[in-house]
């Protein structure tokens, strides 16, 4: 069974080979006939020219006249013979095997065709002037020579016509050109021979009137190359995101970060490679001045317009503090690529990209300056809002402190200085770095006025003091040793520390320090100088203390101190105020009232000293999740991911 299948396969192979041989034989036969016909005509022309030379000598024509026709006519014979050799090479050779040799043959054929045409014109013009004798045989030979030469004179036109030898060869070169462009590696690793071959192809296509085709093929192939290089990126957001898709820049923050990295890749690596390749490929072309048109079209296919469009969309979003940071990031990205943009898109062909890029930079710069100079005003606009009912540090305070510290970081601050200097230069204003520092101080000052205003809205004096103590502690601790603390100065920091201690004292005095007085020993002794204790008075004082403690504890059990250090400090102070007097009172008088810890309605002693201490050490804990997973409410990473913060420092006042 296997042998039969093998025989069948062999038979099919032989049939295919025979058919190919038959077609090749027909082609060779036709070509041989044509060559034999040309050879016969050339032989006749050669013999006729020799006879003509002898005849002219016989009739004593001048040597100059003879040479004038015989020289070009002889050249016609030799040139056409060379052209026939070129035709055979171009028809039989595979252009992909040796591109340089094939293109060189095309070039030589073009030169030979031009030379043939010129020589034929000279011969025809001489033969056309008439015969040098009236011999009928001679005239017939001259006319036949004239016919042959005129036929040869049209060789170049036939070769250049559609379906002609030269056009077919150029079509092959064009196909190979596209293939080479697809396979070209980055110039850093591309072989010199490959670049030389492409340059040779471009040069030949250019001189043969295929400039537009050459450019369109280049753009099509290299455009496909850049699109393939970007297939791994998710670029849909560049076109899909619009102003209606986000109410805050935070909702598209990750896209802005993507934009930054992807734009750098496209410009610094992808388009840089394409630019250098384009310059090198068309360096020797007769139309090299149009090479940047090709690059500009490839750049468009890379999506550069979409990157610019996305940047414009971000600049049009509503003003908010976080947007300032993202605009600074965007400016930093564009500024980092400035030299690349200037180098790649400097030509007239890239004029539209230049204009769009300049417009984007202008919008980014204007957007940064508009938001920055309004920051203190936006803080002030939050003043009418209500403070937190739990006495905690408002999110706005957390946000502003961390935000200012981030803005003062070297990278952001240096970028901001550069942007403001550019903006003031556009407006013909002198730049002073101190103006920016003053504005930062104005932001913090406005925040301090907000805190004072909010504190006055608390009707409970102890809560107002607690709130002020909490915020002054925060401003002191979380700005000391930071860029913001350095900007505000030691006097400012010391002032907040002193205010914290001052309001701490008032808070304790207004609340917990009222309790020990309820356990004084006044009225406890039945008779002056005696030792008998009035148990009812003992119970009454203990009851009054317990009720007062419960009232304060119930009220303050929802109050928050977000800083761990401050919580520990205040708890210790409260314990120091409350526990000694309570422990002493129980130690002295508990036995006299038949001490018993009970939870019944007729309880006498509700709390032991240990229970009271445990209750106090559980006060002021922040609610789980309020400031993220951290117990420290100053984490900017938690805050900026909270939906509330997106409304901070915006044009509309929000809850503090």
C-alpha cells in the first residue's frame, strides 16, 4: 500500500516537472525567436552599414560625413546587443537573491536605453537627408536601414510602457522594496548592506517617476510596523475617554500614568527609530526633501494625535488640587521629551503635530497656574462648612498638609517654578520665586483660619477645645521636619505646640477636672472632730461622680484623636486627673457602705478603679476604616483614594 502511494506521489511530481519544463520551453522558444529576429536585423544593419561606407567612399564623400553616421550606427548595434543581455538578466534573475546587483542592472539598462535612443536619432537624421546616389538597390538598403533604426529608436518607449521589460523589472523591485522595509531592524543592528540596498531601490524608483508610489509603500509598511509595536498597549482610552466620563481627575489617574509612559515610548524609542530610518532610506533619493512627509504620516499612524487629544481632554476637566499634581506630571513628561519633539517634528511636514503640541503645552501651563494661584481661595471657600462632630482633624486639614508637602517636593516644586516662570514670561511679567513661597504660606494661613472658625461652631466648649488641641497637635507634629515645616519656620511650629498645650489645659479643665471635686470630703463626718461617717453623703457623692463620669464618657466616647501619640498623652492626663481621687475615695469609704459591685438598678458602686481606668484607656480611638487601614490619619495614599478628597479644594465648598 505504501509503495503505491509513493508511486502516485512520484507520478504527480513528474507531471508537474514536465508541465513546468513545457512552459519554460515555450518561453525560451518565444524569446529565442525574438532574439534571432533582432540578431538578423542587426546583422543586416551591420552589413548594410559597411556597404554604405564603401559606397560613400566610392563617390568621394567626405570622411566627416561618413563618420557622422557610421559611428552612431555602429554604436546602435553594440548597445542593442548589451540591452538584450540586460533583458535576459532582468527576466531570469530573482531580485531577492541579490538586490544590489539587480538594481544595478536596471540602472545600466536605463543608461543603455537612453544611449540607444540618442544614437538612433543621430543615425535617422543622417539617413533621412537623402541618398548619396540614385542606385535603386542602394536606396532600398538605406530605407531598410532607416526602418530598422527607427524601430530600435522606440525600444526605450516599449521597455518603459506597461508590460515592458523595464516596467516589469521595476515592479519586481517595488515588491522587494516593501519586503525589505518590513524586515528592517532598528538601525543600531541593521546591516549596512540592507540599508544600501534599500537606498538603491529608492533611488531607482524615484528616477523612474515612482515617487508617490515609493512614499505610499513606505508609509504603509512602516505604519503597519509601528501599529504592531503598539499592539501590546491598551490605547483605547486615548480616544474613548471624554469630559463626560469623569468628574475628577482621580478617576482617570491611572490612565494619565499610562499616558506618560506610553508617550515616552512612542516618541523616544518608536518614532525616533522611524525618523532615523526615514532619513537614512531617503538620504540618496532625488526627492529626499520629501522624506519627512513619509515620517509625518508614519507618526500619525503611531497615534501621536490621539496622545495629544487625551492630554487636551485632561486639561479641560474641572479645577481641583489633585489635578494640579497630574498637570505637573504631564508637563514634566512633555518637557522631558521637548528636545525629541523639536528634533523629530521640526520640519514643515510635521507642522500640524508642532501646532497641536504647542497648544497642549499652553493649556497645561495655563491650567497649572490657574489652579495654583486659586488654592488659598479654595481653602477659604471651605470655611462655611461644618466641622467634624467628633472633634477629629478634618480631612481638609490632612489633605492640605500632605498636599503642600508633596507640592514642595523637589521634583514638583522645580517643575512648578519652571511653569510659573514660563507663564509670566508669556504675560511679560517679571518672575519672583518668593511669590510662590508666599502663596504656599497663604494656603496654610487660610487653613489655620478655617480651624479657628470651625472651632467656634462647636457649642460644647470642651469639644471646641478638644478640636483645637487635636488640630494644633496635628499641624505641629506632621509638619515638623518636612518641607512645609521648613517653609513656615520654627516660630510657627512652636506657636502651634504652645497652642496645643493651652487648649489641652482648657479641655481638661472644662471636662475631666470637674470630677475630682465631686468626691471631696466636705459633709462626710457626722460630728465635728468625730470619726463617724455619714453613709448617705458618701453614697450621694459617689452617685454624683458616677453620673458625671457617665455623662462625660458617653459624650466623649465618640470623639477621636487620630494620632496615636496624642491619644496616649490625653488618656494619661485623664487617668492622672480622675483615677487617684476615685481610687482614694473607694479605699476610704467603700467598706462603710458595704461595698459591692453590681449591675442591678439599686447598685451602690458602679465601677471599680480598674474598670474606670480600662474605660478611659479605650477613649478617642478612630473609627475603623475612616482613615483607611492605618491608624494614622495622615496617609495621603489613603486620602487621595477616598472619594471625599476629590471634592477638596474644588470650586464648590464641601463638608470639612
